[in-house]
């Protein structure tokens, strides 16, 4: 088994496959482990989605990430005043309500990725860093392995876990993989009295402005609807002004925050903001787990395990038709609307 990509998804899949007894698993990454989209990830873990499958994944991810002892609490409806109590400084006069899930929270993207990578290695997985896949070994329609600058590797099954670069891998297989890279900026401030460790990750879904406590300060960001697709990850400092405009209306304390640092990473967008998980159409031997559209970190524990079970047992434990890589040919699909 070859897995292309050692981000959180590839590492989770490798770990779950190995843990279930599969041997001879190799993970290849063109760079270092966890340096793709995972490096930029803000670490949010949530069950607040618009589609049933993603709500289920969110719930299961939290259970797996936190070793859940207690029952998952359902998402609660809050009156605007209650939301303002929970998030100091939140402007709620124009809101009819808010939703809150006490067990939503944060986890460390690097910690989870390296946790899986290390555990996968303990189960016998080999991970080669700095080995890009430049071509696939293709016989007829069948993918029989990969070609790298260090040589060829034959495999019965090859899984594309290449995050925002999945479309490029698709080109190499001759199949269109509709994953569009799209830059997202993340900013982090120094100490800010308005935020406490108990302030929940807060999302203004109309604008996608979000923030959560980070050290003594706040981590925040927002999607830019005008962002052109591409692989550029230069921080767009001017975008701070756009965020400030939204914060002035929704959470004015942010305007006092001394911005300390920033980074940018790539979302991996699909047409319906749902991932592509399963066998690639018309390319036997090739599978994919990519296109997570900005929530792949929290999905990685669950998708890694479900996909591993599917590949080993021959069918998924849960119906993953919503994520079928060939679903767009069949007509409109149900999009996930709660994308930040
Ligand atoms: C700013 C930002 C904030 C985010 N916040 C959240 C959040 O709060 N919660 C959440 O759940 N998700 C969040 N996400 C999304 C999350 O980071 C991604 O969905 C997730 O990390 C995807 O993991 P992955 O393993 O599929 O992709 P990646 O981590 O990108 O891994 C793909 C790997 O494939 C490798 N690769 C690519 N091409 C090749 C090749 N040809 N050969 C070999 N290797 C190759 C890359 O080097 C990379 O390491 C955020 C993303 C960004 C950018």
C-alpha cells in the first residue's frame, strides 16, 4: 500500500490500516510530515455542520480526539444575550440567536499528525519525507504504483491523500479530481484581556469571521470571497482591514488586539464543499481521501479509520455515498453549507 501525502489524513489512514493488521504500508510526502495544509490548520473541532454525514463525523472525531468519557451533548440554541455572556464583547443586537455545543473545542493539528505518524511507524509503516510522486505506474486503466525521483514503487492500492495538491495528482492519473486550492490567512494576537481560555471558538457564519483563544491572545481569520484559486501562501496583511471591518460590527474587542504573527495555508475546495473519499472512478488500484474543504483536520481521525475499514473489509462501516469521488457526474449533490 502506498499513501501519497503525510498530512493529517495520510498519517491517520496509515495508522488505522496498520493497526488493523495491514502490512507493507509506505507513506510518501514530497516535503516533511504535516507541512501541507495541516501546518496552517487552526485546530477547530466541531459538530456544527449542515449535512448529516459531517455532523456524524464531527461527533465521532471529538470522541476519538478526546477519548470521550461522557455523552456528547447536543448542540444548544442560545438567546443572543446568552451568547454575549459566553463570548465577552460579542455584538448580538442584530442576532436572533446562536448555537453552542459545549463539547466542540480545539485540538493540536501537529500533535495529532505526529501522534499518528509515530504510532504508524511503531506498527511498521515506512514514511519517506522529501520524496514527491511525479508519475503513476499505469497499466491499461490500472494504477500499479508510483514513480519518484528516488525510483519506482509498485503497489496494489495507492491512496491520494494530497490535500490541496490532489488535483495535480489527478492530472497524473489522467482523471480530473475537482479540488481547488484556495488561500486562507490566519492571524494571532498578543495578550488581549477580552478573551479568556474559556471563550469558545466563535464563528460568525454570515461572514465566516472566526476567533478562538490562543495563549493570552486570540487566533482569528475569515474567508475572502474574492480569493483567486492558487497555491500562493503569502500572508495578505491588507486583509486585516477587511477583518477589522467585520470585527467592528461583531466583536469590537478585536480592534484592540496587538497582532503578533500570521500565516496562510490552503483550503482544498470541492464543488459541494464535501470531500472525495473512496475508490477513484475508472482507475482501479487508486483511492482518494482529499478535498476536505477546510475541515479535514477534525475529520482525519474518523475518515482514516472508516477508509481503513473499507479497504480492509471491502465495504465502509458507514454509507459514504455523499463523498463518492464520481458523484458530480450524477448531477447535483447536497453541499455542506457551514464552511468557514
Ligand atoms: C488556515 C486554515 C485553517 C484551517 N482550520 C481548520 C480547522 O479549524 N479545523 C479543521 O478541521 N480543518 C481546518 N483546516 C483544514 C485542514 O487543515 C485540512 O483540511 C487538513 O489539514 C487536510 O489534511 P490532508 O492530510 O488532507 O492535507 P495536507 O495536510 O495538505 O497533506 C497533504 C500532503 O500531501 C503532500 N503532497 C502533495 N503532493 C504530493 C506529491 N506529488 N507527492 C507526495 N506528496 C505530496 C503534501 O506535501 C502534504 O504534506 C484549515 C486549513 C487552513 C488552510
